[in-house]
C-alpha cells in the first residue's frame, strides 16, 4: 500500500483558507457580542473577546511584523519605518494586550505613547 504525501502548497492553501474563514466568522460575531453597560452581558462579551478577538489580534501583529519587515526597503529611505512599525505591529499589539477584556475597540482608545 502506497502512502500519499500532501504537498506543501496544498497545506499552505488550506491554512490560508482556514484563517480567512476564521477571520470572517469572528468578525461577524464580534459586534453582536459587544457589551452595553445598561443591558449587555459582560461575560458573553469577554468570552467572545478572549476566544476570537485576542487570537485574531495576535495573528494580525505577527502578519503585520512580517509586512513591516518586507516594507523596510521602502520605509527606511523615507524615514517612516517607525510609523509603519507602530501601525503594522504596535496597534495590533495594543489592541490585543492593552485593551480591557470585553471592551469593543470603538469604546477604547490606546494610551498615549511613552515617547
């Protein structure tokens, strides 16, 4: 009996499709799980945040870091590497690790930079 080997291209495509599906499902469910202090359930908002938004934010930071490295040849000559790094890596990391659990992004603003 001959064993079949899965090609790396197939694995990459399936992984990309799975991530795209996860992003779509998570982004569709997040607004419905928002916490309203008057009527909302903070537990549901926190659970949705912990299960969907935080992992997506972390993936976004990793992908942003890769994109930032790719953009360095273009941003270094224009002296905009710091701004690109903040937008591509810093903002997703702040969203993931500094935002209180269960708080929607539009209800939260990142703290002032420590510069």
